[in-house]
């Protein structure tokens, strides 16, 4: 079977906020085929100022907590970077 990669409609640079970026990452994650027993949380890590852009760093961390072991013994993390151009802030 062919695996289709789904995408979302990303916000424009002029409408971007740190919280909107986190929400959109969660929207993207919701399109992934992950078993419901895997729970995750997402968080904003840092803003990086560059000459021509700003980079916003996020992390999503998954685990398999249970009642007997609420702190997962193993986790998996995915890191995201959203780049917002300073040169064309209204179109990217």
C-alpha cells in the first residue's frame, strides 16, 4: 500500500505567534498514524534571532504511561523548527 504524507495549511508569517506555531505542530501531529496509547505533549523551546529570519524551536515528546508506571520508561521526541523570514514577512 502507498503511504500518503498529509500536510496542513500553515499560517502566514504576519499571523504567526509562538502559541499558533505550537498549535499548528499539534495539528500536523494529529495527521500522523500513531497508536492512541502513545501520549505526548508539545512545548516551545526557544526563539533564535538571525539576520534574515527568526527560528522558533519546539519539541513534542511521546511516552507510554500506565497506571502502574505513570512515568514512562522510554520516550520518543521530535523537534520542529519554524522559520519566519524577515525579508518577506507578509507572504511566507
